[in-house]
């Protein structure tokens, strides 16, 4: 999520960065919570599916290991998709910043 947060903060104007930062932090926490819940649900369903196979086909410990393997594979695929999507983020065009010019002689600095 870091490339997306960086992209959002770069596109926000300077006076809105103070408002954008808490919103991105909150949305990141919410998305992480949903991600953990979804991955846990997937893990539980895969373990149940392996345990429901005919008897002696898969031992209970082996069913859990296979369930964790499936969950890891799903998480790796999602991470790969996110990396590929982050490659399409473009840098925002530079906006001219407001400059305050003081009446200071550059030779005296």
C-alpha cells in the first residue's frame, strides 16, 4: 500500500496534506482488517475442505498444512497483482508552488 499512499500524498496540495494523512492511515487500517478476516476465512474453509475428504485420505495435521499452503499461495498471488498494479501509478505533474519572496539581497546570505 505504500506506493498508493505515496501517490496520494504527492497529488494532494500542500495545504491538504494534514487532512489526507489521517484518512490514508485510517483506510489502510480498515483494509488490513478486512484482508486479515478474508484470509482467515479462506484458511478455515480450505482446512475444512481437506478434512472433509474421505477418511484416511488426508491426516488432520496434513490438512492444516495444505490449508496454510493454499492461503500462502493466495496471498502471494494477491501481492503479485498489487505489484503489477503499482507499476501503472504515474508521478503527478508538478504544480507551481506559492513562493514568498522576501526583500533580501542574495549577496548578503
